[in-house]
């Protein structure tokens, strides 16, 4: 929202308020001034007259001019193509500071030059508001410009200060300069006087029909003005509009814009001649092409609110009028429109057409329900004054703003209690008065009447407390702490476990990463531990971010790939994040990737090979740490092959026999897809893990008796797994078994083809006594018998 | 037969002294003290010594033997010590060569900031609550006093799944769930961290995904002063004891009054620097008193109870704290970037 110093100055005395101070106060009052600047700059300017102008002898475009500045006649070299003798021009004297730098006397191609003849853009005027002509040459002032006048910027109406204010959504009322001025007045403690827009003209009976066939237009004010005279608007209005960022066009169009800025009510003026039926109907459901007054053809969709006459579209309601009925130099009569259109509908249409006009912005933010009436009256007054308006008909109103003034009751105590302040009744009363809330007090009670333009925002007494504190200042708040019963802090569900996992993986050398939750269809398809059908984003930014991910590994692969492309061949990475399914399930997952080697010393050539078993070790110790002892964990070959993991070097991870994760060595084709080397991958469903009962820490007496150790060298067929051997020993040995462990696996010349040698260490121990060989002879014989019987294991010679 | 004992001792001494290795000294020992050594030979001569001199001769041999043994023992010790010294010398290493790396991993910088904040709040008695990222419009907007036609829906471009579901745009959604769950179990003192999503194009300062943390306190007689005091403590825990805070008017649909909280710049101490854009203040928190409608919608009597809420962006805090200039760094996960944050701080 653009606000200008001169505009505000019309309504209140700002003689003791510097532009910079005004910016600070507006911000303090709750309207953040994002930036502010002088409309034009130039300290040492004067209006001069070009006496002579001849071509520079050594240049094909420069001119040598003599210029009368009132005090002297000086020579200035000028490069503008349009400079000519007799012109009144803007002269920057030496020492003048312009945006491009300081003007100095000097020689230009051998000719003395004591100043510069200026174009407007050279004074810092936004090029957006200048014509082609003004952009390509110096500014030529009117004949009657007074030579020697040093108040050049004031003369040009370019002495304004422009503030770019960021309005919060609740303060859409401030899109009205009048409402904004009221607020600034309250902030500064100044009396605000708004223009009196009464006029004294006999109105004709209305000859206009206005209808709304949609509930998206609750009210519509129409007014016919049979005669207007099109001409340029007065300089003050052009300057005010320019400063506010609106291009001046002609008196009638300028009035519609000016009044919109004043009241916040978007207006549209139609060329009366183009609506011969004198009938306007607001409707939806049209489906046609339509040319707006920007000359662009738009396709009207059935949800768009359209202004029509005789069934033909003449305007996008609240956004932009039609080309056909626009005000032009030939216009002699107009119809004024001031209405309310549904803000959601306007917002949607604006967005679809990518057409964010001043009017659409105001409608989309909400407008003062009484502004339509004010705007129609103010326009009429200005049309009479500036466009010789006559044949003015009565206003035709369809629908009703349905506005009821809101009264809110409060007390100083109530407000002070919420704010933690000690403001007096009269301070609080004063705030309401300054804001035009018309406070009335009865005893301790204060009743306010909310002005119509604040009715969308101020609804309950708590809203009044905000008015009080923002006007009196947040500096009045004293810091305290809540007086309430002591509460105990706690982490979120599974929060402590997740912290433990992170710390442990960090200890193993893995770095934590974070990746985006939204992924492509391809990434969804890669999931090896997918929670289910993905949540699909209806209005995704791109297909790359179409779905909420259902598993984490595919995202981690991007990180591996990114880093490997930057010569990070060794890494350990993990991520903990939540995944969701379309049917409403949610789970925390853990993904991890570990490169195939970890070098600890290059010059000593010490490097650990990371493989399936490295990751398996990490998984088991992690689960053990979390309370799930290794005896509850199982690994089995995945039932289905996938494109991610090596089919013969991967496993599903089971906890209490249900699947909680998947791990393995990356598939060669998957490596190629991401352009990475073989790595080790893991994805765990942490939620599935953590919902299982955790083992408790329990004291057991330390065993004092020595153990007996047997090493067995078994020859078994290849298909017999390590787990088969260990489980068979466990079952056969019974309670005296302390430990069973595979310590060597060997294949080679001395072993039969299709077989392998597995060395197993079996340890027996009793909690009650020192075992003798004879105590376990039978048990050990049974172990050997079962190994032979169940697994066909032979003792190696 | 006369033996020059002194001369013999001197000769022995010389032999021992000349031995320069343990092998050599062993040979000397054999030569002198061995069964066929010189001492044994002298003993053998005993039989030829006249009786009256035998005692004297025997004592002299014995003395020579003892002194020889002593000298040999000392020499052996000396040579052993020299051998150890030599061994140690031979074993010397270049201690400046690189170590065998013990790599330890790092937490993600956003996790570091989030955990630190969680810890600060937990010490102050706040419970941490989380909630779903795929959220209902109801909790994200409706309950937060943002009905369908509310203009502030424009402020947050939302990823919609269907008419009822969306990706939460604010952790306010979690607060709304907490309010509902604890409406009959007051007071409430929680912080709600979590990922949120906005339909933004990613650039140096915008990310379609980021992490927020919001706090909510509801009880009897909670005031705006309590909010200011609480946030002051938090700002100081995060950015140092000397920090001041400043309250500015703002707008959120779910709070009234609504505030922006600026913290005095931790880089320049408020004098003005590029980090604070020469203002001395850094905008860091949004906050306010919980809107009575929000309390009422959750079934809490707004005449009896009041509360405050505040929210902070984890990325913003991390960027300020560590001087990170591009938000995309957090999600690109360049390992060199991540490992900057591995040290304890």
C-alpha cells in the first residue's frame, strides 16, 4: 500500500512531523513502513530559460546552450535531442546532488559547461510514470514557468514523500486513505479533518435498472450522470495519483481512481452511450470470450462474477471493466458503479487470470460496508467540480449492505488484566476517542461504537485491548512470568528414543540429514518399506513434488548421489522423518546409507570394509540399546525382489517375528540409476519398533564359576545357514549353554564342493558349580547328534 | 709359584670392558668363569701350591672370582640398558604423521537448534507435543480462527490434498489439537515443533518446507506481560544474557493482540550491522494473546481463562545463529556443510 506525505498532510497538521519520524510512528502503530523515499531529489535546482542553442562543433549530438537562471546567464552543454532555444527548463547548478551523482562545472569536449539541463528521471522520478518523450529528453516546462524559481520540485509537484506500507490482513480498511489518515491521527495525537463531500444539485429521477442474479454480489449502487466533460484532471489530482502509483488518464477516470484511494471502495465508471438499455445485471455462469479494458482477451469461466447489460459481459466484477464501455475522449455521460463482490470469488478469478488490479486487491481483502455510498457521493461531488457534471440522476441501489453498527462494552480493568498494564480509565477512553470509536462511559463501563470501516476487524473487547496497546505503546508492558501451578517438562512421544538413536548413530560416525517430504511418482515407486498408497498433493508446485513420501531411502539416495558427485566417496548418513499414507496412517522411519569403506588412515592403508554385516551390527546394537535384545530380532531373505537392494545381499528385519525394516547392499542397477558406488542401505519403521514392549534392566548375580569351551569344526552343505547351526546348538544344549558363536567360515580345496566349513565355539557354564567335563559329556554328545541329524553336519577331521 | 693377582684383575677388567655386546660379554664370562675358564684353571693350580700358602692362594682366587662376577654383572646390566636404549631409539616414530581418524557424526543443524529450544522449554516446564504433517483444514485453519473466506488464507499458500486435508502450513495446527485434548485438563504449557509446508518457490530465503516451533500457555490470568517475560527468558537462552526484546503490533487471526517480537542483535549488540540491517533489532518471533474465539471453539471458557502463544522458525534461528545465508543448504545436505555443526556448543 502506497501512502504519501502530502496526501496525509491534506487531513492533518504535519508541520512538526518530519518524513522520517512519520515513518517510525506509522510502524510503531502497527503498519510496517517497509521503505520510504522522496519522490524526486535535487538540492540546487532552478528554473531557467534557454536563450541560445547551437550544435557542439566536435559532436554529432551535443548542443551548446546559454541559459538564463534568473541570477546569471551561463553556458551549459546539453545532450538531449529536444533541447531548443526559448524553452523553460530545469537546471541543476554545480553542487546539485542527483541520484546519479553531483553536478560539477567542467569542460565537455573543449566547451565550458556550468550545470545540467535535466530530464525528470534524472531527478529520481520513477520511470514507470514517465512518457516515452520524457524518458528520451529533457523536461520542457510550460511557458509561464517563472525563471529563477528555486523551488523546482514543489513547482513540479514532485516534493512528496512516498511510503510503502505493509498492511496486515485485518487492516484492509487502511486501503482507504481516509481510514489510514484517521489511524495516523490517532497514532500522532493529531486532529484529522476529512473532505466534506456534500453537494448542492437537484437530482433527476433515475432511469437505470440494476439487478443482481447472484448472492456473490450482495449490493450494487448505480448512478447515471448524463453529461460530463472529458479533459485532463487538475495538476494536484494528477500529482496525487502519480505519487500513489496510479497513472493519470483524464478527469473522469482519475476521479474514479482518486475516490477509490480515498474511500477504499473500488469504483467503475461505464460509458453511458455503450449501455443504451440502461440496464445492468450481475451474474455468474457465463462462458465466453471477453476483452477487458487492458485490451487483453480473457476466457470467462462459469464461476466468475460478471457485469452484463442485455446479456452481454461489460466487466469482470471487481477486477476490470470491459474495453467496449470504457471512458474515452468521446464519452459524454457515465454510469457509476460501487458494489460489493464476494471476496473468495474475486480472489479466485484474479488468481486464475493473473490479474491483480487495485480494485481486486481491495475486494479480496474486504471493504467498508458503508464505503459504496460514500464513494458514489464523493465521486459525484468531484465530477460536478472537475468535469462539469450535470443531468445527475438519483442513485439506484440493489441489495443492501445490511450494516448494523457494532457496540462493544469493556472496562479499563478488563483490558489492563489481559495486557498486564495499569492504564487509567481516561487514557483508555482517550484512545477510543482518537480512533473515532465514540466511547461512552457509564460508571466503570466504557461502550464504544465501531466505525463501519473497522467492522471486519474489531468485534470483541480483546480487539479493543489491541487498539489500546498499539496506540499507547508496547513499551508500557512490564515483563512478568505466568503465575500458575508448576508443570513438568517432557519430550514428545518417542522423543527420548529418537534422541538416543541420533546420538548412537552419530557415535558410529553417521551424519544426520534432512530432505524434502514431497517427492515424485518415481521416488514413491522406489520405496522398499512403503507405508502404503501416497498422499497426493492436488496443487503441487511440480511433478517432482507431487506426493508426500511413503518411505525415506529414495530421498537419501539423492543426498548420497549429490555428495558422491562432489568426491565424497566415504560417508555414513541417516535421516529420521515421518511418512504418511493416503488412508491416514503415519509412522516415523529411519533411513541410513553407509559407503562400502571407511578409511581411518591412508598412509597406513587402514580401511574398514563396510558390508551387509557392518550395517547388521549397527541395527542390532541400536535395537539392543533401545531395549530389544538380539534374541528378539530376526533376519530373513526378502520375499519380493526389488530394484533397490541386491537380491542375495539383503534382508528383512524382524522384531518378535514381524517386519520392522529392510536392509542390504545396493543393487548394481540402482547404483547406476543414481550414479553412485555400491553402498549399504537401511530403512527401519521406528514406530513399529517403539510400539513393542521394551526389555527392562534387571540385576542378575555375577557368575563366579568357570566355563568350559568347545570349538567344533563342522562341514555343512552351503544351504545350511549360520542361524541354523546356532539355533540347533541352542535347542540341543539346554540351560547350561552360555554362548554359541561362529568364529570362522571356510571354503576351499580341502572342503567338498557345495559345502563349507563352519567353526563354532560352544561355551557351557553353570550358575551353581564348577562344571566338569563329565557333567556336560551327554549334553555335548546330544549337540553333535542333532547337528549331524538335523543339518547333516560332519565334524571336520 | 707367584701369581700377580693385581695384574690378573686388571687383565680381566680390561677384557670385560672391551666386550661391547651381550654375546661378547657371555664369551668373556665363559673365558673367565666357565668350567674351562681362567678362574677354574687357577683353582686347578691349587694342588701345586705349598700347604702353608694354600689358604692365602684360595682366598686370592676367591676374591678374584667375586670381583670378576661383580664386574661381569655390572657390565651385563650396562649392556642390557644400552640394548633397550638402542631398541627404543630404533622404534622412534614421526608423531606428526596423521592420526587414524575416529570419525563421529553430526546432528543436522536444524535438529541442534530444535533440541536446544526443546531443552530450554522443558526446563521451564513445557511439554513437547507433535502432530500430523498431513493435517485437516479444520485444525490448520478453521480452529485457528481462519474460516474459508478469511483474507489471511492469502498469506499462506497451502498445499491441498482434497477439500478436508492439506499439508499443515503452521504448527498452530498442533496447538489447536492440544487445546482440544486438554480443554478439561488446564493449565496448558506446551511447545509444538514440526515441519510445515507452504507453496513457495525455493530460493535463498524461501523454502516450501521448513520447521516451526510454537508455544502455548493457557491458564487463569495469563497476561501480555507474562508473554513478554517468558519470551525475554527464551531470547536470552538462545542468543545470550544481554539480549533485550521489543514488541511490535502485528496480526495473526488466532491471537489478539498480536505481536512481532524483535530481539536486540546478537552480532553487534544493537549498534547496527548487516545481520540486523543496521536496525539493531532482529525480527524473530510472532506472538500474541490467544483469541477468545480460539479458546471457545476448543471448549475453554474465555471469560475465565486466557493464554499466550508464540512461534519461531527453526531455520531462521539457525541462520541467524550460525550466519547461514541460504536456506537451501539445510536440505541439500552437503556433508562438508553438515560437518561444520558437529562440535559441542
